[in-house]
C-alpha cells in the first residue's frame, strides 16, 4: 500500500470547494506533512515546520504564516482538511487503497474469528476465536492474535465545528511484523493514509489501544491497559509499563522505559526511564 491516498482523477480543488478559486494546481493525491509529494493536498498545524520541505506543486492548508501561492490559511487546518476529504469521498473521487488478499495455508485461523477480505496473514500465525481482522491488515509469520483483539479498526478521529462533527477518514491499514503477540481485547487502529506499524518481536498485552499512524518498533513490550495516542513513534527495545498513556505525536527513544501509570506528554530520549504524571526522568 502507498503511504498516500490516490484520487480517481486529477482535479482543481475549486471543483469541490469554491473557496479555492484562486489556486491553479491540479491535485491527484492526498499526503501527510511527513510524506509530501507533487500534486498533492496536505495540511500543517505544527508551530515549527521547515518551509523548504513544502513542494511548490502541492496545496497546503495551514495555520502558519507561510508565503506562497499554494498556501491557504486557516485557523483550523485539520478541520478544513476533513471537510475537503468528506466532499472527495461523497463525489467518489477518493476511495480506499485495498491490498490483495493473501492468507498462508500454514496459518491457524479459528472458525470463530472474523477475517475480512483484503487481508494478508503469514505462515504459522494463530488467529484465536473472537479476534477480528479487518481489511487492509498485514500480519507476518509466527504471530498470535488473541481472542477479542481488533486489527485495523477505525479509530476515534474527528473535528468539531459548532455542533457538527467531521470525521477524519481512515483509509489506510495496519502492518504487523513477525513473532508479534497481540493480547485479548486490544485494538490497533488503521492509519489515515498508510500503515499503523508494529515491528518484529513486539509483545502487546491485553486491553491496549494503539491509535492510528503509530510506528511501534522491534522488541517492544507494551503492557496491559496502556493507551498509545495517534502518530506516536516508539523506537526499538522500549518497555511500556501497565496503564501508561502516551499523548499524540510524541517519540519514545530506543531502549527507554516508561514506568507504571505514567502520562507521557513530551518526547523521551533514548535509554531513559520516565515515571509519573506528567512523566519525568528518574
């Protein structure tokens, strides 16, 4: 799967939203700020951003004061982005990029599990009774998906405008490496555009939430009751202790340890132990 969304045809944005009458760039894809390509639509709401990364042949909705003909200012760029994606979906210009089904005959899938179409499962992987594997899930070899786990769920991602709710479309998937265990009643949400990723030899306990777009590395242990916010990056050999909460977009460095019940609201350097609410180095 591509890490961006392709449109069914090239369009000018003013074809679906008249407020963009002054723009003259054809778009044919939807990208994230970390994967900017030509002829794409993106949004940026980070305070610190390198203007040089912005491709001159894409359209950017942002709350930053950037000078360019392809920049459109909004106090709430993510909300505007959601509104545009909704219109693109309604007009059937934007659709899901579905993977090809490929399930190993050496996998062990319970007759009481739910496995949707457009799923890939490797050899010697066990899918227990009651597990739900939704479309655009890729699961490697020698994995165990416990009862009640949901892979590639659509997560809680939206913007409000007064009393109206605009959902952020989740059209990506989940990619799980080899030798991974996902515990009972754990939910791993699909990415917005590309994959939420779980690396090789990672162990995820029961009642864990991994939100959309997270990048979980190799040899990681995430214990029961922990919540990993959207777009969190966890590097290799990290230990997340029970009932910890990691806020959106932070990075946990290689070899670090998050103590029990911690609330992590900023990046953690490699080989660092943090604990508390908010979490601090100990």
